[in-house]
C-alpha cells in the first residue's frame, strides 16, 4: 500500500498496550548459521518450543498460577522463515503441537529478535484498522552486521497483511519502548539518545517523532540499562507497564553489584514520574543472581516477560529469586496464567521472550 502522507497520530492511530487483545504473535525463527547462539543452537530449541506451546494454548489447562479472563483466546503464532528448509527445521522442533494455530511466512531474517526488527503495529478506535510503523534498524548501533534482511521485515509483513506503512526515518527498536496504551511511553536515555542510533537528531526531535508515529503524549525517561545488555539499555529489561498507571521495575539489592547504582537511579526517577499529573504506582521485581558465561555477564532479567492473551511468559534462571518474581507477576496479572520457562540457554543470545516476540493487535 502507498505510505500515508499524514502522521499516524494525526490519523487517530495509537500503539496499544501489550495486554490488549492480540490477533497473533509474530516470531522470526533463529537460523543455525546465525550469530545469536554460538555453539548452543540446539540447546535453545526446548525453550522455543515451550514458548510456542504456551502461546497457542487458550489457558484452560496447564500449570496453575492465574485465572484466565472470560473470553480469552490463544495467540496464533506467525513465524518468519528464510525458505522451505528453514520452515522444515522449525516444524520438526514444533512437531506434536496443534499446527493449525501456527503459520509460516517467507520473510528471511538475519537474527531472531522480532521485537526489535519486527513491525510496530498501531490501531485506531474510530474506523478501526491496523497500520504498521517501519522504524529504521541498524542492529543496535551497527554492532552485528549484516542486518539488511532484518531491516526490511516491517514492510515485508505490511505487504503480506495488506496494511498501510508509516516511515519515521529514525532508528528505534521495539525493545527500547514500552507503552500503556493510553498516551504514555517509557524508554531510556542510554539507548534512545545514544549517538550510535540517531546522531543527527536532538532529544526534542526524537520525542516529537515518537509522539507523531506512536500516538503518545507523555514520554517517561529512565537512565541506564543493566550490565551485559548489548542494546545499550532496552527498557524491556528494566521496567514495564502492567496497567495504565502501574510500572513493574527491577532492582538489585547487592550494593556491590554493578547493577545496583543504575537500578537505584531508575527507581528514584520512577518515584518522581507522573502520568496526567498524578504519580504512578511502582512494583519492584528482584534481579536474578549474576550469570557469567565464557567471561561475559549475561543480561538476565525477569522484566523480559511477554504478555500473551492468556499467558504471561516469564524467563527463569534456576535462581532462588525465580519463585518470588513469578509470585509478584501473578499479582500484577491475576487473569493470566503466569508461567516460568527456563532461559539459562536462551539468555546466551542476550535476550529472552519479550525480545523474541512481536504482538499483532486485534481489531
């Protein structure tokens, strides 16, 4: 479709909150020859299968931990693959699952992080319809070339879905932002203002493009990200909206840990933040203990959960804090089944469930 000449905000579009109903969840299946999981590709496959199995379940059976809200449905899963051989590999991993809930699409990608290279979907309330924003993408500041396939994914999906596309001409990854669906957006200075993203844009210009293309009014800034995060501080490892006025935020209680000071600073900022002139509610979420592999600290965080229609998928790390984190999130999402899935292998790719997924809203 031809790109609209007006901005999404001017046309009444907004980016919905992740807890609003989904028509589907999109994934980009990892490639064995990709760089994300060096020497451990086969070990990540059980977590991927478990993630897909939860997404396509309607929540009526399975592990305890939350009541499913009336009328809730599963998330059909749409998977981007490079070719027929790639699709066959994915089908083999997913064998035994209800495949009528899974569709494959010929959209080649470099790496599997669909949150960052995938489309940002918009909705609008009057004359309801979907649209896609295709932000520019440079693999987190040109860290991991090539990324030419990833860069064009949003427009490829817009062609498949026959949706209008908006082009802000600004680099932004989906994991760098979180919205409440009611006009507020949360992000970090360390990522969005990093000169490796948009060196020619001032803060005010970045804010204006976010307002114009995501339909938000208030932009809430945190500071730095966690150690080991190669994205320069994505918000989805730090703090997430769990309702219009409630944010869950990670904290580190060990003052000797390198995450202690930046996370304390972020909490201090959150305590001063207001939405619509009123202070927000803050729920704190513990951090797992430091995970180091081959000399590299990995960015393990319970905040990298994904809010599906009937489930909340939470990364766990065989850590003493796992159950505390799950319990806190069950209180935040009483009408979803909150389940933990072991991500000790998946985090070797420096991301987990939120990084891998991109929701398509229902209209």
